[in-house]
C-alpha cells in the first residue's frame, strides 16, 4: 500500500458529490488496495479521518480513527479504525456546539464550526452488514465533517463567521482555550 497525495481545497473533485459504493466492490482487491492506501495516507498525514474523494476517488467511503490519548484536538475517547461505506446521518437533536475544525485538504488552517451534537449514523461495514451508531459531542462533529466530503462540502461552507478562519499557529496563540 502507499501514501497518496491529498487533494487540497480548490481541486474540483473535492466539490463533486461522490457516487454510492457498489456492494460488489467491497472486499475486491481494488477495494482492499484503496482502503490500504487511505489508512497509510491518514497515518502519514496524522489525521483522524479521511474520505475517499480526498485522495481522488469519488465514492461514498470514509475512514475514521481516533487514537487514545492526547491529539491535536485535545484528550479524547478513542475509536478504532473503522470503514464507513455509504453512510447516512440522521440528526437526533439539532442543538449545536462549535469546535475549531481542521482538514487535511485545507492544511495549516482552523475554522470554528457549529454542528448538531447528537446524531445517528447508518452505514454498510466491510462485511456488508448494515450498522447503526449514535454519536454525541466531538465525535458527532468529526463524522459530519468526514461525510460532508462525500457531498462535496468542506467545513468552510459550514462557517457562519469568516473571522473565525485562522492559521494553526494563531489558533494556538489566541484561540486555544
Ligand atoms: Ni476534512
């Protein structure tokens, strides 16, 4: 497997709604190659989530892995590496909370985005089973951010105040609480 280049904001593919994944594709050698590349790329770039369109594959597949212990988002509960195929989000409570989000496709920047904090995600797993999980708080934000990529949406589209788009160093100096 290999680290792939991550497309950056401005690349048109990041703005294109991705195609549903055909179940025949799941488990194929092509599929395993793609997921392997995504995992290597995520680890190489040091992120917590990556959507297939970010490496140029316009399909509805994303991986999320939240390691235990301190991350650049602070101390978090962990979530093992999981592949989400054709995910769908249902908002269970529209009340929002904001976080300073970052994105591997928008390197060096952080933006403050408010999103609903209680969601249900349904998706197909790698064994072709339908799964459902409920997420709250920062996890709910992470999942919405990743799955937005499958609709050609970036976190900057969700911002309500462009004054809250800042460089990482300035974020650390002036906005980190
Ligand atoms: Ni992103």
